[in-house]
């Protein structure tokens, strides 16, 4: 059975993984007859009240919070190597741009969690497929853009696209229900909630993204 890594960044759109995107990714992997291997870094995150949208001043552990989505079946990303995986997926949510890296604050000058960057570089070097949705393609661009000249999408947001292009990657406009495939780098991306107004549209894009990632294995 193919093993597909799923990198989570907390639990909740404003301070972690976007829950719809994470669950739809896990569902699509299961429907493809593959095994999801959930992982997250064990770092502290700032908590956002999802009712008000305001930071609470609390801190929580990204791995512990991500375990909520994974129903406890999750590992510290530092324990994972590319040799264990056939492919990897990155759901979105602000956690992808705040907890896995700081693209949300620094754009193209973002620094990346070293364990996340290490695994991404291992996957790219091994020519294993990588998928990312919503804002997560910006993370991929920040890590791999300069070396691999990757092609990604986050939909059509001009400001984010400009920062992605500064990384050495190329941004391509894409509708929410479609995907962008960088065949040379085995990289598949889709806009998800960067554009979506309904969970149904998110599901279509993510299902296509996961299916193509697995086809590229």
C-alpha cells in the first residue's frame, strides 16, 4: 500500500491546518487505497479564537493540536524520512504559512521550519511527488523555488503570487476546482480555500490533487 505523508500545522484555519482541507485530503488518500501518514512539528503556536478571529495570548503545541485532526495517529515530523513515503501532501490553513514557515509575515524572505524543509528537500531529491493546497504552495515555493524553479498555484491572489515569483518559483493562475501540475518536479497544487466559497469546490480540487499526486508515484 502506498504511503502518503500529510503534513499538518495545528488545528483550525486561523492558527493551524484548515480542517476541511485536512479531512478532505485524508479522505481522498483513503479513497485512492493508500495509507495517510500524518505528521507535524512539535513547536509552539499562537492561539486564535476562531469565533472572534483574535489572538488569545495562549500558546499550544502544533503536534498536539494536529493530533486532534489525525485522531491521535500522528508522528513528530523529525522522525520521518523521505524513504518511508511514496508522496507527501500539505493541506492549507494559516498554520502552513505561520507555523511551518513565516511566509505570512515575510513573504519570499520566509524562513522555514528546518524539519519541514529537510523533508521537503529529501522528497524533491528523491523525485517523489509533492502536493499542496490553499496557501501551502507558498511554503513549497519558499523551500524549492530557487533550486527547482517550481510551478505552483494559490489561485489568483496577486500579492501572494508576486511573493511566490520572488522565490524563484512561477505562479500560475488556476480556478478552485482545478490543479496545476509541474510534471518536471512531480508537484501538484490547487487553490482550495484561497478561492473557494463552498466546501464542495474545495473537495473537487483536493480530490484531483491527491489523485494526480498518487498517479505520479
